[in-house]
């Protein structure tokens, strides 16, 4: 037997290697897609719950707003809460749409890119919810309490107070404004700090860890599964 | 003076290129690395080198010639480094030669025997045989290995004689690596 006699056998060997690598990748892609889908379900369920809460808050704050359209304080405070709730609801709904648009059958690099974009979008949504929350947590609490409690009584420092439906109107204005001002300062500092130290470093290992933590366990798991598939695709030649 | 034509591949096109030719990279790593983990490392290094060299591809040559040149450079460097660290290395286990990750590649007896015989060759000789078996002509082989056509012809005849002995049942004789055999 000579080397020249082996040319056909070697060509067949090459074809077998190609076929086997294709089959392995196909199987791994199937398994990974199933894992990604099952990791995505709790993520979508949680985001859907958030949208439902956002819609409820929007309706409640919108109701309070509509009842006091002639009051500048209400228009300003309840209006801000309403707009913030609508903004967060739309942002969360867009996150759901983006998650649903993940192309499981696409190229691995594309799926990785989509997941990375989704994680960055999750981070920005979280950032604005956090910063906006610092400004509006107190007004939101008052507006929602007014919408939910109406004219019920409440106990404060051992004394029972009857409160009417215009809860916001009874809050000392300077105190409310001081809280909002503090929140706005915190928002400005937070946004400045995020832009300078976080947004520009989201691709660094530190930024990736932050994205992992902010975007949650499910997206972390999805990233891991896709990365495994990517590692196989890129390294399959070595197996 | 040779004119270089850049491929200007983006990341996705490059990944696709690697995917299309992973069988080639697999064959190279299989010939030079006994350990599957080493094969993964070498394949990663090959991919990294291909990415770095993607602007230097000369379109007058086949894409496989370009991939072979880089893959063999990486694999041969690894092989020589390993030889320095493991001077008393044993011949490769036949099973190791045909393992392909989780799945076992069904390799015909002829190819198994050929792989064992190829493993007895030196680093450059292995490269020459791989290129020859994959249908590259003498000019392409000479270009990949940086030598002359006539040198390729001479070496190939010598290797064929060695492999004939090995394939027909003669005791395979390990060739000491000739580090500057072709350059």
C-alpha cells in the first residue's frame, strides 16, 4: 500500500470529520436552544408581572391626576408619577419584545450580540428605574396611597388621624419639595457617575459582571448557554 | 513584488470561514496534538492567528492554502515546544488519534494505520503529507512551507517510501525532527 492509494480514504475521512462536526454542532444547538427558551420563560414572566404593575400604577396615578387637573401641585407631582410609570411600563414592554425577538436559529455570533444588547437595555432600564425612584418614591407613595386608601384613617406616632382623599394636599409642601430636590440632585449625580464610570466600561470584565448582576439570573444563564455554543462552534475543529 | 489582497472580513464572515474549514483545522491539530485539550488550545490559537492575519491573505492562492500555512505554523510551533518539554514522548495512542470530542469518529482501518504512520514523521514531514493528502500541488505545498518545488518533490518521494514501509506492515520508524528541513 502506498500514500497515493490513501488519497480517497483520506478524502472520505475529511468528509466524515466535517459531517461529525456538523452533527455535533446541530445537536448542541438544539440542546442550547431548549435551555435558552426555558431560561427565558421565568424572565418573561417576571417582566410581564412588572408591566402589569406598571399599568396598575399608571392607571392609579392617572386617576388621581385626572381628579385634580386644576391643582398645580397635583398636576406636577401626580403627573410626574404618571409619566414615570408609563415610561417604565413602556421600557419593560420593550424589553419583553426584545427578548421575544431573540433569533434562536440565527448565527451564534448574532444571538450573542442580541443577548448582549438585551443585557445593556436591561441595565439602562434598571438605571432609570433606580434614579427615577430616588426622585419620585415619596410622591409615588403619596399618590398611590391617595388612590388606594381614599379617606381612611391611619395611625402615626400613636395618634389616629383621619385622612381625606386629598392626601397629597396635606403633605407640607417644603418637605415634599426638599425630598424631590434631593432626588433630583441624586439623579443628576447618579446619571453623571453612570455616564462617566459605567456606560463607557460596559464592555470591560467589570462592566460585564455588573451587567450580569443587573440583568438577572435568567439572562446570565442564557448568556452562558450561548457562550458554550459559541465556544463549540469556534473550537469544534479541535474536538 | 507580491500584491496582497485584503479579505476585509468582518467578525461574522470570519466565524463562518472558520466554521467552513474547521475540518481542515481538525486534521492539523489531530496530526500534531495527542491530547484533546491541547487540540482545543491549538485550534483556538490557529483561529486567533487567522484573525490577526486576515488582511494578509493573497487571493491568488486558495483559501485552504492560506489557512493551512497559518494552522501548520501554529501546530508545528506547539509540537516543537511540546517536544522540548517531553523529550521521551511515547508514540500517540491510536484511540487518541481518532477521538473527536464527545463523539467517536469512525475511522477506517486504513486511515487509522495512516495516522499512526504519519505520527512517526517529523513536524515538517507531517505538514507535507497533510497538504499532499488534501490535494495541494507541489507549488502550493512549496508556498505553504516556504521551500522550492523540487525540494517538495524530493521530500515527498522520501516520505512516500517511509510511509510505504510503514503502511505495508513494516515497523514504523520515528523520524527525528528536522527543524530547518524546508526553510
